[in-house]
C-alpha cells in the first residue's frame, strides 16, 4: 500500500487536475513560521516527565531557542480526516496535534517552518485500501503545495541558513521527491541541506551502498558529525518483526530500504531517547496508555509527554523480513516502572502488525533526532564559513533560483565499508 501511494504521488502529473495555487505569504497557510500569531509550534505544551526505573518522577521543562543557528522544515504525515479526497487548507485538531507531537519540540534546536498542504486524506486512503478509490483524489497536489511552500521559504526566509528537512509517512514521500527534484542535482540548494529526516517510508538504496537509489548525491547518514545526508527508518517491535504483508522495510529487487538508527548512525544497538505521549491518542483513539508506575505514586504524570530512560533500545536489522529499526523494550518486572509502551496501530480492537510502530516512529527517537540536529548543524556551520560570517543580500534569491554556486566543504569521513564517500561533495569557487 505504501509503495502504491509513493508511486502515485511521484508519478501522477498526468492524472492531476488544476487547483488554485496557495499563497504562502499568508500566515494562515503555515502551521509554524517564526513570528506568526497563533503559531502551532509556539503554542504547543511540551514539558515532559522523566520516569526512572525506580519509579521516581522528575519534571523536565521545555523551552524554545530564539537564537537557533539552523532551520527545520517539516511536512506532516497522513493525518487529515476531512471527508474530501484531498484536505483543505484549514488547520484542525488533527494537523495541530501531529505537529505538536512530531515537530514543535525541534524549536529547541532550530527555527521551525511547517506549511499546510492539501494532502491525500485518511478518507481517501481508507477508500483505496478497501478497493474503492475516490476518483477525485489528486496524488500530485501534496507535492505541488509543498514545493510552493519550500520555494517561498527559500526566497523569503532562508537567507543562506542551513536547513533540516523533516517528514513522516506521506510527508517523507513528498520530501523525498522534493530532494530528488530540487536539491539532489542542484549543488547550491543541496549545500543548504544539514540533513533530511525521512521517517516512516521506504527509501531505496542499492544493496550494500548508502547512495544511488532515491538520491544520487544525498547519502544515508553514518555519523552524527556528517551533514548533507539522510536519516530514514520504519520501526517494528523486536518481538514482532515485519510480517509477510508488512507495509514498510521492503523495496523492489536490487534495492534495499534504507535504515539509519538516529541514536547510532554508524550502526549497532543503542538506547533511545523517546518522548512518548501520555494521552494515548495519536492516530488510534482505541489505545490508552499503560500506567507509568505501579503502584501509582502520590504525584501522577501530568505532563503531555514522558521520557523513560533506559527502557527502549533500537537497532537497524536487515533480514528476510526486510530492513527496519528493531525496537526492544528492556522490561524489568521487578521494578515499578511500566514494562511496555503503546503506539501500535489498532483497528476494531485488532493490532495491525503490518504497520509496526509507524505512528510513533518519531516519538521513539525524538531526543536522538534533537541531538542530531545540534551536532549536524554544528558540523554544517563549521564547513560553511560563508553562512557564519557573510550573508550577501542577493544570496537568498540566488539560492532559490538555483543560480548561486556555494563552497561545499567535504565531510571528514573518508568512506564506508563499500568504498564510497559517506558525504560526497565538491568544492567550487564562490
């Protein structure tokens, strides 16, 4: 199903109908944009409670960084329950909730931008999955909207700053096409890329290589000090690996689905810094969270998010089931902390194992992604002295038009085990 959606979004310009363009100069076309009144990111409540294995609770206050050195540009996943095949441009509780859960926390590391776009709705996808597709569904429209928003951002907001592209599910599919069409072969625009977090999708790479599938010049990230690269994965429980009908982890023959563990880009298992919802509902209203501590302490978890140090670990696994991030719950029945997490997709009381932990892909590694933004942003700035010290007034428009050649410093990582550069780059005169 995901492969079908990817193909439709990428390859349907002939099926598309004419829609009026969005005007991204209007504040209401953005969920998050610095200085916007009623901004979804600025109004999000992001304090969390750390739940230790001992059962001890500790409040963790959150705050944005008004001087963040890089930008983040986010495209949200399939979340709209509009009755139409493509969503409207009015932000409702669905878009606001997923932005709070998946993106607002990045404001501690970057300036945050999140455009509204006319995505293919859950209504249309349910119809497609039941063999009754909605003929009016425009699978090309999401990309058109996001490309318009991206170009507006480049022209009016970027000013030569490094940018992290962040997407999940449909958002990742759209950003994959944006990178391929707008950045991959354009050295100037590609030079702005700090990294791309493309989660909950199947990003193809050739067997044994980090580049050459979806992208020709944007490799998978293999170091936290690497920039201009991509982080991608789909998560499944270690106790329930991808079944034969899994929607993620497999791509056509000759390719493999990319997998990068944000907590250990170079490979291997690592403890994850998850930020989990305490409300239980992201996509599945049927799921309620487990008690965080038993017996319940006098002071309950009252924040919208909780962290569980040491409870979760992840490792990229490639086997006959496909390539995925395997999530292990390090339960200890002897301690008072919960021994499990919620996040599975449930329908009619049945857990849909072919989806894995898709709806909490981002939650599972949120702290690790924040760390990556900080480290990769620092690495990007270190290799871009022009971005630190000189912003020519003509530079942003030239980058948006793709006419400016920037100096791109190669990442000091020589090669991977397959003899290919982990971050291929060329150096050209400014």
